[in-house]
């Protein structure tokens, strides 16, 4: 790891000011579960690290009726274990429990995952399917407008993800088909059903990060059953292909995993 | 260099470290607590697991400066005197190790798992939660047995082939 300097602000304002002061050589550090491995491999070398773990404004989960708001600094473990989230949106809590391993979940945060937008990250699939909102220290951005491409989001320099929020749907579930070695999603699908239709968020498979599968959404909105997607084809051209699976394989996974997710949602 | 204060196994330790120093380097290099191992460069193997403020974390993926002000428990802090911690004793009893390289991390992960689940632990949960701990030798079977035994949970009825 290259040299760096560590800073520990205790408020959002202080954190944002530090970022302005240090400029583009600075990076926020939340759980460090992506950033530190990247720094160890010398793929990132920020001169300054601004630790967000001691910023109180980023903590806390609020559930108001069916509205859920999760602070950017909330860990995957806290989401997975939250009785409040489990009671209104069990699919979201169970997704968090499938991220990495217990030690990763104890440190990794919602804000870090959303800001990083790894093409196989789990939360983006859910936030797209739930029509969620990403809150920052400057504005609110709909998930559809936030996730732009591989590791690319609408965040501007120095902008901090302070929370994510969404309304719990009538039914939802997340199904994750894992790479057996890394345990990241080869394809993860979140389905969310409401009176006005079904949304399907897919991660791990697309060549430009998580996306909404609109053909699947249409089919499932008229018939919320696994067989509804049988006749559809997913374009290979938009899929990732690598040593773990070809784009044709991933295109097929989108269908298979969606069917499993629907089945799971129906069984809740 | 930054001054850090970390309570390690109940004792307040002070040190001056480069900001890029990993917690595991501080524990092993500065404090000589070499029970915590490093088995990979990718945050995947879990040989380095310690508890920070009561929770299992990978000490190779945390900076010492991040842990300043926190309490850290390492494998050296589990036993009380000559008496092994129940999880350590269970690993010995059930032969949950061969070369022993993964063992400190396995045990720290197991203690954390038992704290969260207690005797409701079952084989599937143990295997799922060992996701971040890799053992090159044992095939995991005796590790799972040891953890279930230490949790006071029931052992698997049938023994699945590995
Ligand atoms: C072994 C292992 C397995 C994993 N498996 C999975 C998995 O199965 N699924 C999955 O989704 N993820 C997985 N991850 C990644 C994990 O979920 C990370 O926690 C997450 O991607 C990043 O969150 P973090 O809090 O650790 O962020 P950090 O690593 O601290 O930061 C990541 C990036 O986001 C920026 N950032 C952090 N917080 C904010 C914020 N609040 N506002 C703006 N920018 C911010 C940082 O500057 C940095 O660029 C795994 C990680 C490991 C080490
Ligand atoms: S050394 Fe920490 S996970 Fe391998
Ligand atoms: S006992 Fe050798 S690595 Fe686990």
C-alpha cells in the first residue's frame, strides 16, 4: 500500500470540508471492504482517507409504516439483523445477509456499496427494483438516475451518500446465483411487486452494471408467475462474459434466476 | 505517523504508526501478537480475523488508525490462564485443525458466530457463516463439529460426504 494520511471527522460538514480541502487526492473510507483491498493491490492510492465511520448523521435505520430509510453508514450486518426491516421488507434484509461473509458484513456499509457500484454488488439490484432513492449531502437521486455504468454513479466529487430510502412493496425477494469461489453474484435478481406492476433489478450479469429487465417486468406485471418469463430472450450483447461464464450463460441466468426470485416472492 | 491507542486483550496499548499500517501488522509487528495470521492478499481467507468492539473483522482489511479508540480481542486473549476458551477446547476435542494456520481466524469467527446464534446454531448456518474462512487442510468437517459442540447445539445426524 502506498502512503496515505488518515482523517476522522465526526460530522457530515466536517467530512465534506475535508474533502474540498484535500481535493481529488482524497477518498472517503467507510467499511473499507472495497477500498482497502484495492489500496493493498495498489490499484488505488488516495493521499488522504476521510473516515466516515464516526459521522453520526450516517447511522440509523428508520421504518415508518412501509417507508424505510437506511443511513449510508449502516453496515450490511445491521441491515440483515434489523427486525424492523425484516417485518416490512424481508427480501431486502435477506439480501444484506448474503453479502460477503460475517466479517465483511460487520464493516461494509450501504453507502460504500452504493457509491462504489461494483457490477456484481447486491444492493443496486434491490434499489432499482424497489424504485429507491439515494440521498446525498446535496440532493436526492432516484436509483434509476443514480446507477450509470461500471463503477459509475451520478455522484459528484466529494458528494456523500447519506442514506437510501424506499417504500416496501407488496411482495419481494432476492435470489443470488453465486460464483462458487468469490461468492459474488454471477447473477442476482430482485423482484418487487406492487399494485401498479412488477420491477426486476438484475446484478452481476450486465456488462454495464446492475440494470432493470424491462421485458421481464412487462411479462411479470401481467402474470406474476415463474413461467411468465419462459418465452423471453435476454440479449447476450448486453451481458458480461469472462472466465466465470460467457455472456450467453449469463443471459440464460437472468431468466433462470428471475424465475427463482418470483417463486421465492410468492412463497413469502 | 499517528499515535494510536487500542485496548488489546484488555490492556491499553499505545503506538505510533504510519497511517497505512494494517491492524494485523500492528498486532503482529508492534505488539508481537503473532497468533493472528495472514493467509491472503485479497481479504478472503479469514486467517486474520479478530474482534473489534466485540465483532469479528478481518484485521488485514482495517487500518490500525481506524481501530484507534477501539477494543480488540485476538486469539491470545481468549483463554483465561491455563484454561482454554470453550471454543478452543472444542477444536482440540474434535480435532478441528491440522496444520493450524487457519485456526486462530476460525476460532475468532466461531466465537462471534456463537455469540450471535447461541445454541440455535445448525450445521447449515455454520457452513454458511464460514464463508470467509478458508481451510486448506481439514475439509471443514471437524471444524463444523467443534463449533456446534461449543455452541451446545445438536450435531448433524448424517455425515455428508465432503
Ligand atoms: C471478501 C469480500 C466479499 C464481498 N462480497 C460481496 C458481495 O457478495 N456482494 C456485494 O455487494 N459486495 C461484496 N463485497 C463488497 C462489500 O459489500 C463492500 O462493503 C462494499 O462494496 C463497499 O462498502 P464499504 O463501506 O466497505 O466501502 P469502502 O470500501 O470504504 O468504500 C468504497 C468506495 O466508496 C466510497 N464511499 C464509501 N462510503 C461512501 C459514502 N457514504 N458516500 C460516498 N462515497 C463513499 C469510497 O471512497 C470508495 O471509493 C465483498 C467484499 C469483500 C472484501
Ligand atoms: S489475511 Fe485477512 S482475509 Fe486473508
Ligand atoms: S488446518 Fe491447515 S489451513 Fe486449516
